[in-house]
C-alpha cells in the first residue's frame, strides 16, 4: 500500500497532517469503520480523500448539498485527482465524463447526494463499478435529534450492508444523543472506531451582545471588517434584504439569500459569494451547510440561533483556513420568546420538545455567561480543559452583581399578578409607574408596587432578559406570551439560592465596535498580497471556479511573506502540490518576481525536494564534462529524465549508476556524478 506522506505533499501540497488527521487517515485506509467528529476547518475531507487514493477501487462519498459536492470535485480535479459527481445539477457532458472515467478505472472518488439512494438500481450500479469504501459527510444529518435531519441518510446503513464495505462517517457537531443515533443508523451491528478530535476552533473569536439598535450594531461590526468576506444570519427573509440594503448604502458590497428566492437567484448568490473577495451575504439558515469557502473572516447573527448546535455550526463557517476570524451574536428577550414559542407550538412529541428546550437553554447559558464563553461552549460538548483568550469575556471580564434581591422582586410581581403579564407591565409595577393598565387592574395596591425604583427601565429589561436566559421564566403561549416561572426559580423565590447577574452594557452596545481584526499580512507585504489576489481572481474567472480552488488565502499570505524566488521555493509553500505548481507556479512567480524562468518539466517534478538541488548540480557537472575532462571528445549528454532518475537514486553505487546511465555515459559522467551524490548524502 502506498505511503500517505508522499501523496500528502505531492498531491495536496501539505508537509504535515493537522492535529488528529493522521491516525484517522490510517484507520480509514486500513479499512476500519470510522466515526470521526472534527471541528469545521479541521480537515475532515482530507481524511477520506487521501485514503481513497491509497485504496483500491472507488470511494463513494455521500454528501448533502450539490454545491458542496461540485466544489470538492473541482478542487480535487485541480489537484489531478480522478473525481466526479452524479447530481441533478450535472450537464449531460459532465455525467458522460463520470461514466467514462468509471469504466476506464480512473475515477477514485464518486460524489452522490443521499436522495439518489432511493433509486433501486443504485446499489447494483455501485457494486458493479467497484466501490470499495463509503464516506459520509455531514453524518449528523442521519439524526432526528439533530438540526439538519435528512431522511435519505437513513438508507446509507442499508447501502453499507449491501456492498459489504467499510464506512467512514464525518461530522463537525454531534452531542451524545446524535453520536449514538449515527452509530445505530449507519453502523448497525458494526461498532465503528470513534475519533473525537475536539470542538475547539481557537482561531475564532466569540462574542455576544444584547440588542440595542441591532441594525447599527451589525453595520458597525461589518464596518470594522471592511473588505473581508462575512455572513450575517437573520431570523426572517425580510431582515436579510433590509440589512443587505443598509450595508450597500454604507458602502459595503452585500447580497441577500433566503429560501423564498428563485432557484437561479440563489445559485447566482452562492456563486458570487464563492468567487468574489470581500462580499457579505445576509442570509437565513437556508444558506450555509456545505459552504467550502475557507476565507470567511466573520459571521454575525442578527438574531439568536435556534440551538447551541446550530450556533456552533454557523460560526464554524468562519476561518476554515485557520486564520483569525470573528463572530458576534445579538440577542434579546423577543428572540428568547420566539424560540420558546416555536418549540412549544411545534408538533414534536413532548420528549423532543424537552430536549429542544435543553439545547436552547445551553445557548442562552452561553449568551448570559459570566466567564469565558469558550469554556462554556466546549463544556456543552464534553470538553473541560480549555484555553481561551479569544472571547469577549476574556477580553473584558463581565461586571457582575448579586441579582438575588432583584430577581426575587420580579418573581414576586409575577406571582402577585397570577403570571398573566409580560415584562413590560411587570416593570411598570416594580418601578411604581402610573399607567392606565395599572389603574384599571388596581395593581398600584400590590405589595410589589414600586419596590424596584432603584433600577431604570432598561436595567429591569436586562434583568428580565437574563432571567429568561437562565430559564427562570418562560413565555406561556397559552397566555399570549405572559411570563411564568419554571421550577428553577423556586429556590431563589424561597431564598434558598442566590443568582449572579451581569450589569448590562446595553447603553454602550449600539455605539461601540471592536477594533478591526489584525491585518492579514504586514503593511510592507499588503500590496503584494493584493496583486496575488488579483491574479488569483483573474485565473478563477477564466476557469469559472471559486478563487480558493486556485489557492487559499493562507497560501497567498505565505507567498507574500516568503516571496519565493523560484519554483523550488514555491513548492515549499503550504497548499501547493505538484499539479498546482505545474498549473499556476510560473504565473504567481511572475507576480512576485517579474518574468519567471522556464523550468524543464522533469526538473519541475523535483521542485521543493532535495533531489531538485541534486539535479541542478548534476546538470552543472554534465555541462563541464560534455566534451570530456579535457574538452576534446565528442559531445555527450544525458536526457532530463535520466538526470532526474540519477538525482533520486537511493544508496547509489557505481553499478546502480551504470544501470541507469548505460556504459558509455557512465564512463564519461559516472565518477563525477557519484561525487555529487555522496556529497548530498
């Protein structure tokens, strides 16, 4: 079996595996059943793509979105890998090319949507074309407890049994319930080897803020990151259009995306986002799953996500290249009320509604956290030893106070009014206001009337929001959203427990912005990075592919910082394998250094390897001896392919050298070539 390391370098352009990748690659390559839970941006796709090249036969990849499959296929084809997809979005020519490659035995990875498994003929077809492994991307889609359930994923387990081949399942987010369901549905009767590679994305900065002029908060956040690609997730279709319009009016380049758009308009939006630098998409959650754009620099939520899993997956679309990325999530009492109501009024059974409230509680706990958000987030996924330094609470520790008395007053006001009112009327009672509603109901006579005058209306709003966030009170849909207490509130009401609250920074929230993220390169390298991006954009437009298919931002940054002088230097940059070096190396060297020297194809194959410098020295020695040691003999030389073979000889001796060169050339060049080879041992 071929070793993984040479393919990692020569095909994918990486010198080393990312943490956790190597043992997963080895297990998948060995034919083990595998369940791998890895953070978004952790390199999941390499963990099934590389084994597919190392194993015999075809690997079929089940993936949920056409756009994701097409992106991965294009990227693999750019690397010189035989890959294709059978999707409803194919042209007839694309489908014909896939079948031709399957028949010729040159296709190594076949991508398919799970919906195709519904066709009875598919199982037989996959067996006929020599499928030897199944890879399942976004495996959490099999779980009815998850947030992206896809019924067609349930057929994958049946496919594994029908083909009797190993299966490797990958996901970026799966709590204990979802993991158990993945194992049950995909690996029935065959316990997989599980790899939990951690959920931490240390390059992503986490931040939450209470809503206060939320549109201004989003505009300020985007303005501090001008020119960087970002996503604004919105709770409604109308809001996606409104925020996109406001961003454009503020001089940004933004588009909207939601499920109510025509299919062609959605496709155009997806294509623009993939190909354009610095574009902002304002979208509902219809946009996102399967996005393979590595240089999204920030994600903002204009409204609270529906669960902590959804939040984790959505922010995970930022910073897939490992470079710094920023997030901001806005939330308020209306968000909490909406999410609770959606759960309570849904058609799910009581058990599922209880679990959904638990997931929402976990997200609200993150929003109202008093200490490091990263430890709170990762603690939900079972990780306890966490180092942070990249969240707003680590930047500026929360200003807290003992909120027990305030919360007890609020709960008492709710009880005195039979839990029939929302926070607005309760705040008026606590502050001793004279309103028609209070007078009509005689609430000025309540013992709790006026007991909360020490807090302003915004401060009481913050207290009620935090009470909702701590799940002490919930809106009751049967009472038109009136607040009612949960069991968790009773110990506080009885003075059996205390609660700490944050002094809300609501006044500052609308007018402040975090400083812009650190520049991607030093000031002196910025012009070159811009020129490299322009070259990438031109090549991408010509090829009609997303820019990152050519090179990722991370690769361009390394180019700008190291400024390679030749193809050897270019080959040492992360993300540049042999195929990309051949396709694009000279074009980018020309941007860096002016016109690039033409390199013989045989020498180019050795670029970045020690054999390359050996080849160059052999070429010099050959030139000196082309007419013999005295310069009087008939000209003689070695072909480029012969020199390349000599340069790559391991443990050479005179006999081995003569076998490569032949007797006549060995007589002329053998001794000098051996001196070069020994000098480089």
